[in-house]
C-alpha cells in the first residue's frame, strides 16, 4: 500500500502585537499582523495542492477557539515549541505513516521541498530536516516508527543551535537523517527586504504578500 503523508502547519492567528514582533518598528503592529496573514494565505494556497493531507496547528490563548477554516485544524498543546511539535506530529501520526511540520515564516517555501522531504522518508530516512541560514529549520519530518519525544527535548529554541542540537539528538537516538535544501525564514527587517527583492524579480508566486508589499511600496508596481 502507498504510504500516508500529512503536513502540519504550525501558526498563530493574525493578531496585532502577537505575530511578526521582530518586524515591529520597521512596521506597525497592525502591518505585521497583515503580513503574517498574507504569508499564511500564500503558504496554505501552495501546500493545499501537495500529495499529502494538510492540518493546521494553532497557537491560541486559553479562551480562544480554533479559527474556522476549510482545512482541518487543532489547538497546539505543550509548554514549549518542542512539546508542541511532538504533540502535533504525534497526533497526526496516529492516522499517517509519514508526518512533517512547517511554520508560517516562509511564504515562498517551494512545494517541491516538502514533497522531497516526504519522499526521503519513504525511501529510508527516519527524520528529515530543512535547515535555515540562521541555524534553525523550516521543516521537520519523521516516520511514524521513528517519531520520538527526545528529538525535541532540551533544545534551546530561537537560537542558532537549534539545527545542530536536533541533529545531535537524532544521532544519539541512532536515527537516519536527511537534509533538504537550505531556506530562509522572514523574521527581521533585513529578511523582509531580501524577500521583497526576490519577489520583485519574480522568483516566487506569493500573490497576497506581493500585493501587500506593493501597497507599502516595498515592491515597485
């Protein structure tokens, strides 16, 4: 039988002051929330066409409800990012053989990178990671059999040691790891400037993000 694949998109509601906070100053809190919403919309539109199931894992305050969506969704659970990743991947692995997680900080993430990650898992890798230039990763995936809480335990999140620490964890667990091409999150004003330059050159199809940046004149019409 063919393997069953599921991608979990970890994200937050587009609420001013709670998203893209490292861009506030360059942007207003309201603009940062608009940008987050554009990133999320572009990313969902792209990955919906993938050869895998899609779920959204929302980071919510206790009294907030899971937003209505055409995509199946659930609330993130856990005290830190590692616990939330393991919980989200763990619950989807109940119904799928291969699972992977991404965030919403990379609107230009190619669908081919995600498909390649699942293919590597199907071909023998137990864990797959998509590195970012800042020492983190934009994608983590695992087979149902290899998924282990220890992969995500004791990681100093939001540092340049995330990828290296995760690779060390996988080595200690004797897991076969494959890497995807290096990508870039969009977290800082410099990141946003580089994204605007790439979009202006037509290097990626991100219509919502392009419309927003054109309105702010970060991309010339």
